[in-house]
C-alpha cells in the first residue's frame, strides 16, 4: 500500500528548483498527487507544497534526511513526512461554540486531526468534552498562580503528545514564555476580522460603532496579543436590525468557521509560516 507524504518548502526563487524537487522524489519512486506553488514577487521567494504517493516500504525518514542535499543547494527551509492525523489539544473557558464545532467535525472525520484532550480554566464545558469521550483537565488560573498553571499546561501538552494547541475561546492571556514555547503550534481565534474591539463585550462595541460586518481571525499565537500570523478570516454582513445579541450569534458562527478551517489546514500541512505572514495552500 502506498504511503502518502507531503513536502513543504520555501526558499529564494531561482531556476531549477522544481526540477531538483521532482527529480529527487522520482529517485524514490514517488508519484505526485498534488503540487501547489506560490511565487512571492515582493520578496522573490517561492513556496511549495507537494503531496506524493511513495511506494510501500519506503523509509520516509531517510527520504526526508536525504532531501537535505537539495535544500542546501537552494537555501531551502523544508519539512517532509508521512501524512497522518495530528494530535490536537483544545483549550476553552466558558463559551462552547468553537469546541462543539471542532468535536462535530472531528467525529465526522472532516477535521483532519485527532482531538486528544480539553484543557480549561473553568468546569463549565466538562460535560460537552466528556460526552465526546475526551479527557477534561481543569487548570484554574489566578494572578497569583499563573506561572504554576502554565507550567501544568505545558506538562499536559507533553503528556498527551499534542502537536497542535487550539485556543477555542480560551479567555486567558498566555505569558510571553509560554507563547514562545508554543510558537508555530498554537492557534487562537480572535473575534474580529481586523485587530479591533479588544476587551470585554466586543460585539457590543461593534454595535456602538455601527459596523457593517462582523468577522473572526484565526492566527498563530505570539507574545503580541491577537497580532500573530493570520491563517484564516471569515466575515458576515449584518443588517440594521441586528442588535448586539444578533451580532454575537453571527460572530460565533464566523469564529467556528474560521477556526475549524485553520485547524484543518494546519493539520493537513497546508500552512507555511514565514515570519509574520503565512502562505496557505487550500
């Protein structure tokens, strides 16, 4: 049975890159199923995602290590590995719409990920998680115990071998140290398609400002609050009759959609992180 693998890479653009990549994959008898490429004319860099079928018995680790000679020639940053469902740990507080959506998509087989546990600073969503068969770990957070709470969080992430952490409306700000530890493998959902309306009751703020659309942004976390590299955004046009409650309901729909797409694309290795930007192959 063939082994499906994905090669992601980025490097300065020059002639011969595609030939070198496909030539190397041919050496291992790989058949290319998908190839997507983005040439950034501003930075003159190229980004690629190539999904292949490798013959049964292929030593994928050796194939990945051997690609180093191609990467060195072209100055590439790359990853190459067999496709599989990533292990995902979800973090929540009291709002359950994003968790519920992720659970539904996971159980339907459309998330491209394996949910392994739920961590929260409250007990509210324990019934939802446990009904889905997910372990629920409550780690209360106060200003006094925040360092200990985050240390416990990192232990839980290691205990469950979580490859991705999803902040599904987790209403605590992670420290700079924890954000750095989880860099590139933690996704947050922000209740705006642009950085705005921060703090309490964002949809009430939006109503007061007379917004014409509500939206959500899924992004990687950084030490800069809600300013990390953007993976996906969703917007919904609103009506003059929509009150703050209606905006909140529409906003939650946007949050669930943007977050689930970002999680799936990350787990399908469709996102290439390049500094403060991402390239997403959909």
